[in-house]
């Protein structure tokens, strides 16, 4: 099957461009139409990037009221269903939308499996606009992407978490520390594992880099991944960073899975 967006050439010429350039652009659109990386529909001239405006509008954002710490939607009764999964040294967590849902799942798949790292630009721009507690904004020193196993990164050609982190970095003006964490061992995909299996799968799978120990010590860093499901992967990364002297972590993901309380 052809990957979404596979026929996408360059963006159409501006209305202020010379007539010959506009004609050439129109011919290119006819022969190689630009298609959305998520839904595969034709992109409009006004669409910026490789995802159509309709898909961005269809994202099912996390509804309010939100938990002030982890941004999870609060139920009508009882406390936050998601905060108990966070270690005490995790200050806050933020996610943009529910996953799985048709549009959010298509965007994650385009980024993660279909070879479209450029999708991360629009995803990261929207993540960068999420509100945070003032102390997190004041303290955040760097973005740390969840690392892939070397073999998986060679196969994919890039790390999707790093692509998201780079997009957020451009908006926030803080660095990405891509070398802060390493995979101590490869792990099977978490996709079809139970919560208990996920926890065991990633236990001890991450190490903080010895070369970054001085840089990490006493800092507050933002861990970045594509989706927060049970928190097992992010918590394992946070454990490794905390053991290396990182004072505080926060989590940032594009998608978030519903808890049993949300269902």
C-alpha cells in the first residue's frame, strides 16, 4: 500500500509568484497532487505542511476540566484517575488529544510507521501551546526524547519522539538533549501488551548517559514521547534520570489513552 502523502511534491506557488511559476505549480498539482499524510485527501492551497486543516480540526482534544498536575480530564466524582500512575518526582504531564481515535491514530501512524517525520512539525507546534504550571515554565531546562533501540531507529530512519521534541524546542527556545537517555536493551513493542506486561517489558530498559550526568544533575527536564498509555515507558525513563541526579521530570506526549474511569 502506498504510504499516506506519498505523492506530495512541493507547496503550490504563492499568488504573488510569476505567472509561469504559478502555471508550473498548477501542472505539478495536477500530475502529482498533494495529499494529507493522515487522511490521504487532497490538500488545499491554504494547507501548511503535509496535514490538512480538516484533520487538525477533527482531533479529539482532552476535554476540561483538567487535573492541574497531569492535565487528565477530571471525572464528575472522585480524584484524578491518572495522577496515581506518576512517580512523586514527576511534576506535571501534558497531552494534546485522545488516542486511539481515527484522526489522532492516523497522525501517530504517519509519524511512527509510514515514514513522515515532517508530520511532527504541526504536532509539536500544537503541543508547544499547551499550558503548564508557572514553576514548570520557569524551571524546564531541556527536552529529553524517549530513545528508540538502535536497530529500530536504523529501520525507521529517525526517532519520532525526537522529531516531536525538536518541533517543541523551536517554539520554546530550550535545547533537546537527545543523548541524555539510552536503551540498555531492546524491548518488544508495547502495543498489544497488558499494563503488567508493559511494566515488566521496560523495567530497567533505560539508562541515563554517564556523559550527561553533570548536565542532568539538579535539573527539571521534559520527557517527550508520542503517546502516553499506562505510563510504563515514561516512568522507566524518569526512574533512570532520577537515579542519575535529575531533580524533577515532566511528561509531554501528543496522544493519551483513556483510563478505565474515562471509558
